[in-house]
C-alpha cells in the first residue's frame, strides 16, 4: 500500500444551501476542479469526495454535499445521502452566502451539535456588494484562486482549534501492547479472499503501527505458526491472528503469551471495545427466529466461504443451535429500524472512519440492540473470548461501561 486509506483520514464535510458555493470552495481548497460548478442550483447531486494532504493534519477527505434546501424532483434521495455524511464527518464546514444564515443553517448546526461535530462557518461570496465581515466566519471568494493561501491558512488555524484529539494524536492500533524493541507475531492466512500479491488492510496497518512503535513484526501463515514459534529463542510479546483461525492459534499458543485478533484491534481503534465486547455476550441469548444483522464495511464480491455471509452465520447457528434470521448490509447501507434485530455484528470497520463506527454503536444503544464485531463474535462462538480480551485488561465490569442494556461476559 502506498496511500493512506480513507478510513484513516480526517473527514471534513461541506454543508450549506444550494448555490452558496460549496463546490467552488472545495475546488479552492483542493487547488483543482474537483466538483462541477454552475450557477444552476442543485448542480451537486451526490456526495463528492476529494482526498488530499493538508499539513499539519496529514491526509484528509473533503466531502461536498447536495444543498440542504434542495427542492428538485430528486431532493429526497439527495438529502438522504447528505444526512448520511453526518455519521462520518469529523468536522463540518458550513458554507454560507456571506454571513447570511437562517433556518437551514440553524438546522445544520443543531444536527452537528447533537453529534458533537465541530462546525466552522465560511462566509462565501464575501466579495459581493453589501457583504459583511464577522470574526465568527472565514471570509472567502471561492472564484479567486489568489485567495487560496489566505483562506487555507485561516482554515488550518480554525481546524487546529476544533479538531478532535484522536485526530491530532490517533489511538494506537497495536504499538501500546508491545514493549519498545519487542516482537509481535502476526498470523495471516492466505486464502481465496486474500488480495492477489497483497496483504489486507488490518494486517498492513498492524505491521506499520508496530514499526512506528519501534517494535518488530514477524508474519507467518497459520500452517507455519507452530514451527516459527518454536524457532524463536524468546517468546513473542503478543500473537495477533486472523479471526478465522483464532481457535487453532489459541490452542497452539502457550498460556503466558498474550493473544488477540486483527479484528479486535480494530474494534478498539474504530469503535468502543468495552461496548462491543459486552455485545458479544448477547450471542448466548439468541433463539430460533431472532434477527441478526451482519454489517460489512466493504462491498466486495462474496466468495464461496465468505466470512460475513457464510462463516459467521454458520458459526452462530452451530453455537446457539438456533434457526436465526440473518440479514447482510454492505458498505454504508445500514437499516433505519434496528428494532427487528437481537444482535448487530459489525465487521472490523477498516473501510469506515472512527466516527462512522461510533455512530452505529450509538444508534444500536438508542434502540437497545447489542452490537459486537466480527472478531469478538467469532471468538465467542469458538470459546476463546476471554483469552483474546486479556491483552486489553478488559474485565467484566469494564465491558459494561457505556452500554444501555444489561449484559455480562460469561466465561468462554
């Protein structure tokens, strides 16, 4: 991999009414024509994304949205797409025509406040006659390229003031679990779902984070794991495996060596590990006829033994002995009504940013539906849940924090 995945970038969303110059402002900041610009209201019909480097934040994603006051024939669908952006925006740029604001701008601010999303107001078209200046706004004339340096400098200053701490200093993936100069042993099966000539994103990310923490990383297939473990003069500081082989790896690993899975690392990085671990206990309560939602981040073509569509449903049915009704939603599709489900099983979320996964956790909590993730669910059904949680010092009381339903983590 030679680019930073979108899911690890700061997401900056542009909101505002039609024809306030959102697309022009995006083009100004990006320094190139990313969005189509027209005097015709409603030109932006869907969300437009632009990835770029924005020092000192590093790689970011800029998201242009349809006008919040769209009244065209497709307004309903366009606004639904715009609403989805609230679930993944880290920061909102509210593009206004000058400093004029009204009910639409107030509604955006209220929606953002409800999700704790910082809002920076942009007074676009500030060159027009009668336009006023306010320190609450960044003034801009998006049609003048010469304005870019000034606007960008002021935008960066405002972003530094409001940017969430986890973006400036993101939580570690695995480096805090390995001592300085230590060794992590990664187990990565190479099966039909593995990308040709590459490792999957969680594996690459874990290797990079271990190196960033001045530790070593050794990666092997599950078929060579025991052989490689026996070759080491001293045991590794942690073993991290693909969830699909967790039962085998736990069985072949001495009890004194900490073990977990890539998916569980991402449960901590992208979501709330305590809540997701507590959600795994809901597997014990499933009975015939109960609905289970499998939520995938990516939209890959399913293989014959697909992890989300085939393996997890099979393991859940084998563990519970129940005839479960299982639905699969992929990408950013997520049901509005969660009440028909008794459990949501979210994938590791490597293709979503942290805010989007946390948004899903919040929605499940609001509806009283337990949510867990692939790695935790698989470890539960394989009887090794407690073992894979040991590296995080997560006890039963910790796992209850932040949940809205009474659960305990039983002994695996």
